């Protein structure tokens, strides 16, 4: 009936809309050619919003960044009529049918366009033919780092954008809004770095076979947080050096104590150095942390050598005294304090001691001491023993070698001077 025909005409949902290809007249043009082909270069503006810096790798010397990359250009072939002068927005399915700039990232290792839940691509076309092409990308690119001041260093990295096919005669790449073309998220932060600045710059790149190309740079400076390395490397190294100085206050005849302390500090310093080197690239130059750790290792090593010199000179002195006294070979006449330092047992008077029989003599002295304590608790020998305990510190100081006395002053003084110059040079 006439009424049904009229109802079908008024039903707008039954009207077939124009396809995007028909609206933009895509079939009427060859979009394999750039806009204005054969004429002046087409200007393509760029602006970037950095969403995050995901990681910085010293071992691989690269960084990973997620950003929004936006292109602006004018293609009169895409102009259309619009009564309200409104733009049209499309997704990534139209990109393959029109011309878009072939921007790539120089020195990139890996990059991809996010595709969850669909490809993160947006195309907006204005009635006059102006085009906005935006996409969300994660890119990993090289950063040529200098570790000569590590971990007190500042690294300058850059992400470079360039057209792959079109040189400066066909495409003019520029920052759309000058220095304001680069924006960053306020919440960008890194675990080991502090971002000092972001800046945008431009330049030219020359290739011998294809000519000059416009290149854009996203520059950012990263300053490393030092507190982590102070806790993990510098502070333990300082403690090991100071711990090695304890041997200067131990009696020179306490060989097991001083040798074990020296070997322990040397091995601990080696472990610290190995741990730092494992997390760094194998560079051919010396890093600042290497200077500190190796100098600290040298101080610990010299403390072991110092005791070797003390022990050797002590042995020579005792041999000279033995010759003067004319004692039998292998027997030494030493005072009670020296004997106690040798075998750890208390001796009442001066004794002649064979260096190969300390353990037997110690057991004998303990037996005698036990018998004396049973017979008389408050004997003169026990009084002398209590008096000796009160003066152990003074006796040990008097029984040390002169090298130990100088080492207590020289080692800390030189190490303090070294730290002063080190931190003053690198900070």
C-alpha cells in the first residue's frame, strides 16, 4: 500500500550509507604517489607524547620507550564536502588504502604497534584534506652509553625519527609545534635513574647512495641514583677495608687470628668486585667504581702483606736474640706474656719453650693451675693472674711491632685522603 511505501522511505536505517572509499574518492586517485608528486616536498609535522620509559639496560646499551606518535600533513585528494565542517575519524583499516609517511626509528632494535584489543591506530581527515595520523608504539633503541664515571654517571640518549624512502627533496620532516611538540607523562619514573630533561631537536642525515634526509631527535638525559650503589658496593668495601685494620691491633704472635682475618677480607672484596662486574657490560676502559674497588682491594691486600713483613722481622729478631743468649737450637727463652701469646696459656715466670710443643705444655700448665686452685684458692699465682687480666690491653700494645704502630696511623690517613679526592673528582 501507499502507506507502507511511505514508511519505508522515512526509515533512515534502511538507507545504505556511503563507503569511506566513496566518500573520500579513494578509487579516483593513485595513493602510491605522495601528495604533490613531482613538485615541492610535502611538509609532515610530528609531535610525540612519551607515555613511559619502560627500561634502561646497561648490558645491552639500549632503552625501551612507549609513546604516541602523531603525523600531520595535507593531502587534497582526501578533501570532501561537509556542511558542518566536521572531521571524520577512522581506524587502522583505512591506512593501507591511502598514502602515509614512512617514518621509522633509527638505531631501533625492536618496535611494535600495540594491538589490544585492536591496533592502536587513529586516522582523522578534515574537509580541506588535512590529515592526523596517530599510533601507539613501543620501541627499543640503542643508547651509546659511557660508563667511565659509573655509577656516578649521566647518560644522554636519543630516539631518532626519519623517513625511509623520501629524502629532503620529497618530504620535509619537522616538529609540528617546535619545542612544545614533545610532551611527557608527569608520572614517569625509573628505579635507577632520575630524568633530568626531555628536549626535541632536528637535523640532517646523509647517505652516500640516496642523499640527505630530515631527522628528528627526542633527547633525554638520565642521572643515576647513587644511593643503591652506596649500599651495595661502596659501603661494604669501606667496611672491609676498616675490618682489615683490626689486625694491626692484634698481637703479632697471634698468627691464626691475623692470617684468617686478612684472607677473609680479601675474599670478601673479591666477591664484591665480581658482583659489580657481572651486572655491567664488558667495556675496555676503567669505570669509576672499578677505581674505588681496586684501591680498596689494594688496602686490604697491603694489610696482609704488612703482617707478613711483621712476622718475618719478628722471626729475625728472635733468632738474633737466640744467638746472643747462646741457647740450644729450637729453644727460646721468652717472658710469660710472650709465652701466653704463643700458646694461649698462662705462665707464671719466664720459660724455655720449644715451638713444636705448645699444646702439651698448655695441658701441663692447666693441670698445675687446677691443682693449685684446689690446694689454695687465693695463692700469689692467682693474684698475678688477675693482675695480668687487667693489663692485657697495655701488654699487647707494648708487644706489637713498630710497623703495626705506624700502620695504625698511615693506613686510615691515606684511605681518608683517597676518599676525599675520589668523591671530589667524580661528584
